[in-house]
């Protein structure tokens, strides 16, 4: 690892000769789209620093105005455009240029089409000039989009080379965002299989901008790296096991996983179509809490259920928490895998601050059989025993990554017939019911918990999804946000000798070496019971304010 | 048929010696619960008239006061109890006594526990006397309950002898109704497998009170027969393929199938637990349109989603249609099976009346590939190829009824592995999406259509579910209500020689002999797009008023 070159670190998934021939074409097509004027010096790319977040500011490829624009969050961008202080063209140009730089340092993109974005922006600017008003609440906002969400005319995929396509239609999410005034300019990278909490694909391995020896998380890891690099102020990810929350946590940004089927998902690329044992959910990844709300209010306000008979017309209700005491359960761990020291430090800080506040009531949250829930959801992910994944890889000669092998292998995963599928889903439903009863017994509004057993992990090691996937099984909406802490090797050390709580815990303990994680953001997660999306939004604002006061 | 004795007609499912021994016990337990004071004369039961609806009034077992109470609809019962004009004990006693009579003529019950109901009612009356107010919107209302919905301490089943139980817990629906003040006194009969549009079980074959040579429909056929006999003013059924709408239509009462998972379903007995390819939906079966609304407003007002994480907190919104013109699509047939003459007559009457009204705009509704949709839903019902049904029957020695054999047999039904389950569900989702696009292209608020290809069918012949099951696949909420017409052999004859539209149509044509259906109620169905439950309720009121003006 220490001697691995940057080029080696960032490179994509390999395969047999036939695969490599196709992969080369896809990679060259992407590289050709990055203009020469936005290329970083080869010397820099030979051996960049581990923390690459400041390179866009120092490389000299962006003007001061462009740098200033890319510091804005989405709400500010929308406000400035609506106020006539900024044009849509200026916004997408600044973020687009910065995205090109970000990509060279983190492999965060799978398509780049700034020219298209500028054309859209020109039309919006013209509309604004002629009509004197915005076309919708996201007028002129550049939004980056995860690879699996098709935008007409751009590259998308379901996580394998064999599924790479130039899309011929917008998915519902894009149709809606477009109607609200959004501008598109990049598609972002994601992992083989879409089912890793890391992001290595044909297009490269996405690196964490804060420390390129660590993953940016996954599966929406291209998004998180891009947003952390400020190559986007807001992006759209999807989350079926942690794929919004994990990468946001790892990159120190904000992310929200809505209750399933409230935000539009129709038309998203997936290699197990009809697999309805679990759903993923599309949501925002961004740099401020208010941007999550901006996104959700705009998208849900467009009533996705009118397009999609499988979406639920459940209104977003954000309660006013100033009139009552918020009850916050604190879950220090899930009883299966113990968090690493930096996460423990952040949780203790949070608990102390919340206990000292008169605005909230703190409850020690008792978990309910998370190990069982995690086993159920792992089994549901691949009811065919992973046969579809193996077939796709074999047919195209794409090598199977270790994390893909891991996610489709026993003991969690096995083949099912129809009766076994039903039995499995019955176990799921029973767990959900039991957990709901348990939730009410705890008398909490929300639970504050780790989003992951630690900070961003080293590449190819992210094998415990329990802190996010349990909430997917339950479909409890959740948000992650930066605690304000980063991992500090001088204080984040194990205080005592450890007896592992489980095999997964033993593995997790083995991964921790303080020096490796230096500077990695430590993030926290807030969840609430299914469909309490508005409560999660409101609680996050209160909790973050207290934590950072 | 002509010479079949009444005893023969009403008798239950048979089986081998071991089955018969158990069946006898269950039947005797039920019979023993009907008090001697409520038994009809054996001579009457030897050869009752085909239309038995008037026997409760003429048999002399009910007082004039009891007869008057049983004429009330649920709304009136609630109002009178809340107004102090009627006690809960009087209400449940009257309906309970009439239910006992109804059962002897139609085999509509699987459990009878009037004494328990009276005890509940006494407590409610005491509460009312002491507190001077009702406990909830359904205070004192006797509600009959379909067999598959467990009430603690009463008999329930999932449609086979092997699944008969004395329940030890209330299901969610019962918990909620109980909290709203409802009183329980009977569980109603349902068919083997729960998947017939008729209702013959171990406990007997449910007969249509208007004509006992016809079925009361199914699978909530015990409910429809009981409500039509006025042994209940309102009952709860479930509908996964037509099981509320078909029996209500056949018995000339009102029924509503809500969008799935809005009304509580948790805890209902089912022999394919975890089979989540389709859901059934629980709803009211009653004698007035306003009672459907009473029920839905009360149940949804109790927020079932707080108990059940699999229920959707989608509020019931009943629009005010006085301010706009309702757009009613008329679907004369589904392109697959043509309705019998009485149904055609009712549809033509409805169309003419609606066209003449200034309140609505009539549109000729174009169907969209109902044959494909029907094939998909038939395949989804038994993804295991019917293996579970065969196993249950074999293990208990229960004979397989012809309609059970039919519903689990090829070509529609076959075994699936996990990948095939996904493919099937993907076909389902694609159809739902296409249909949604089609629906919007039609620019209608609701569609008026047949609920069945004719009136109630003769026993063992109900083999086309397309007019209801298509809406289950789409999850479009629907209601049925009596057109005011009954089949009239003197006018309901085929006007021309027919060329069948399909094999199913050929079979359906073969079933029609005008004389057989004489006096059978002709009902109509109104549906709207998923989650438009409130619109269906509002539209039904407008349409029925116009049709009956």
C-alpha cells in the first residue's frame, strides 16, 4: 500500500482481453470529454498528496469567481440565480470545470457533458431574462447524477461493463428535476455490482479526497467524492444498504435516504429488475443541511406518484420542534460490531452536548436484534444466490472484485425457490413488525447512531453494512452529517484490550491503525421510524446546532 | 341441479375419513353455538324457496323491534346509539339473532358468539351511561368479520380445514375497530383456498340469498350473504382478486376495495405468508354508500400505519365534486369476456343517464391489454405452481374443489425459482407503469365498468376474474353498488348470434340461460387510479344519484 502508485490506486476493474478492449474504449471516451484546458499537470498526478481537497484552489485552472461560486451550497446557488446575481451558465461552468479537476484526482465521474449543461443553462437564463422569473424552485441549479440514473444522451450503467449504455430516455427523477429547472453536466462513478460500500468500476476506483488511501464510500462514491471536492454542490445518489449515507459520511458531507418509494425511482438501471424484496431510495448528497430540505421539498412537491404508480403520495411534513422537547435515543453501537475510536469519541461528545441541552431529552437507545436483521437483508439482496452477478461477469470477462465475491457468498447468500423467497420475505416482515413494536417501547423521536463502524475504510475492506443496512431493511429514513471531528491518531486509540463481540467485530478491530485514518471526517447518522422523513430533517437541524454550539 | 336437495346444495367440502372426522367436530361446534330458540323449522330447511331474503321477517323468530333495528344501516345504528335512542346491546342482539337465521339458509358463518358480543355491548352501554359520550365513532356498532381476520378467542382460518384455529390475538383491523367502539359477534364463511369467486368451505357452501342456486360470490361470500340477509349492517372483507367486490355485486350490496396497505392487514391468516407479489386489501361490505365512508374515515382516522410498518399513512381525501364536472369513463367490456345481457342492459342504462346529466362528462374508456394483465396476476397468485395448496390439502385429506384445481393449474400457473419470480414481478411493474400512462391518456376521473361478466354465477362456474383482478394488479381502488336492476329473463336475452372474443368468453356465453338468473341483482363497479380512494367514494355518490334519479 505504502508504495502503490497513484495511478495504480485509482485504476479501474480489469478483465480478460475482450473485456479490456471494451473497457479501454469506454475509458478513452470519458477521458476525451475532459478538455485539455482543464487537465492537471502530469507531474501532479504522478504523486499527489493524500489530501487532494485543496488542489482545485491551488492548481490555477479556475478563476477566483469560479472558486467563489463553487463554495456556494445549492440553496445559495438557487437564491443567487433567482435574484439575478448569478446566471445558470456561470454556475454550471464553475462546477463543471471543478468537476473535471476532481475527476482526475478521485475517478469520481463516468460521464462529463458540460457543453450540454451550458446549453440547458443558456435556455434557462433566456427564460429568466424574458419572463423575469424562475421556471421552478431549482432553476439553474447544476446537479450531479449517480451513474445508474439515466439522463437521455449520457452514459449510465448498472455497475458492470456489460450494462454500460448511452441512455435514450430520462428516468423519472431526471424528468422531475429537469421540470424544476435543474441543469445536468456529469454522471458519477459507482462500484461493480452497485453493492459495495466502496466504488471501483471499469472507470476507476473512487478515492476519498481527504485521504486517497481511503475509500470515498459507496455505492454513490463518485457523488460523495465530487461533492467533497466542490465539483458539485448537490448530487443525487441511491441507497439500498447505505449507498447514500456511507459515502456522505466518509467524505464529510450531508446525505439523506428517504423512506422508499417516496422519491422517484422508476427507470433507474438495475441488474435484478423485479427484485422487490428490498427497494433502494434516491436522495440528495450535498454540503449543507438546508440543501437536503430544498431537494426533498422540490422533488416531493412535484408529486412523483403521478408519474409512477409504484411511488407513494405521502406528503413531507417537517414538524416545528421549537414547541416541544425532542427525544433523542443514543445508540453507541449495534451490539454486533463496535465502532472505532474516532467514532466513539464523536458519539461521546454528541451525547454530552445533547445531555447538557435543554432542548432535547436524551435516552439510551436499546437495539433490537440487529444481527438478525442484518442477516435477513443480506440474504434478500441476492435471492438467486448471486447467479445473475456471476453470469453478467462471466459473459463479459469482467473480473470479480473481492467485495463482489464477498457480497454474493455464503453464509448470508444462497439460492431460493419461490417458496423460499416467500419465507425469507416473511422473516423480513416479522422483523419489521417486531422492530416497530420495539421502537415504540423506546419512546424516542429519533435515534443518533454511527453511520459506519468508523471513518472511511481502506480500499477493499468495507465488509460491515450493519449500521446502515438495518435501517434499509426497516425502511427507516436517515440522514448523515459531519460531526465536525476528524480522526486524530494522537487521541483516537483503543483504551483497553478488546474482546470482540463477533467475527465481524474481530475483523473490524483488525482494520484499525490510528495513523492510517488521520484526518478522515467522522460523521453521525440520525434515523426515525418509517415515513418520518420530515421529523428526521427537523431533528437533524436541532441536533447539529447543539453539537456545534 | 333441479333435483338437488337444499341440504346437498349447502353442504361443505368433503375429504377422506380423517378429514371428515375433524370436519364433523368443527361443524358440530358451530351448530352447537346456534341457540335452539333461533332454529328454523326443519320442514322449512327441507325445501326453502330460492329467494330466502324474506324469511327472517316471516319466520316469527324476531320481534318487530329487532326487525326494525336490522333495517338500519351502520351510520344510522351509530347515530341512534350516540343519540341514546338505541343501546349497543339491542343492536348486537337484533343483528346476532338475524345472523343465526341467515346462517341456516346460506351457510354464511364459521363462528357465532353473540354472548361475547352482548358482553362487549354491555360495557359500551355502561361507558355511555357513565360518561355521557361515545368511546369512538363506531361505538356499539356490530360488525361481522370475514373468517381470515383473527379475533381473539374466536374461530378463524386461512381457507382450509388444516388452518382452522381458535385465535389467540386480534389482528390489527380488529384492534383498531375495537378501539373505535365496534362490537363483534360472528365470523363469516369463505372458500377453500380463499381464492374462489365463490365460497364453499368445510363449513358449507355459501348460497346467494336472492337465489340459492347461485353463489353469493367469494371469497368474502359469507359476509355478502349475511349483509344481504340483514344479519349484519356492515362487515369486513378482504379483496386480492375481487373478493370484496364480487360478493357484494352478487348480493346487491355495497363494497369498497381500498388501495392496498392503507387499511390494516397485519395478522390476517394466509397460507402463503411472505408472498408479497400481490396484496389483498381489507374493506367494508355494507348496505349503503355512506357506510363505506363511515368505515374508511374511522379506520384510516385511527392511523393504522402507527401499528403496522407495512401500512401507508396516506390520508383519505374525499374531493368536493360539486364544483367541477366529473369525467366518467365507461368501459362496456374488457375486450376479453363479454358481459351477459343483464349487465349490458345496466351499463347502457347507466351510460344514457350519465350522458343526459349536466354533472358529468362521459368518455368511452379504452381498455389497455387487460388480457395480459389478467395473465400476469393469475401467475403471481401462485408463484410456487400451487405446491403449497396441494401440500395442505394432501396432508389433511381435504378434497380439492374444482375451482381450486382450476386456480392453481397451467397455463396461468407454474413453479418459479427466484430469478423467475423477479421476472414475473418485473412484468407486473411494467404493466402497471404502462397502464398508468394509458390512464392519463384517457383523461378520466373514474371508470364505470362491470364488476363481473354477469350477475352471480351458478355454483362452481366462476372462472373469470378479469373485471376485478385487473384492478388488483394495478391496485386501483374500487367500489361496487347495486344498479337497481335485477336480471329479467323476459328482456335479458342475447340479441344476436355471438362470436366469442376468447376461449374464456366462449365459456362465459355457455353459462348464460336467462331463466336461471331471474331476480339476481345487477351491480356496477367504479374504479380510479391508485390511491384515489377518496375520489372513488365521492364519484360513487354522484353516479348513483344520477343513475337512480
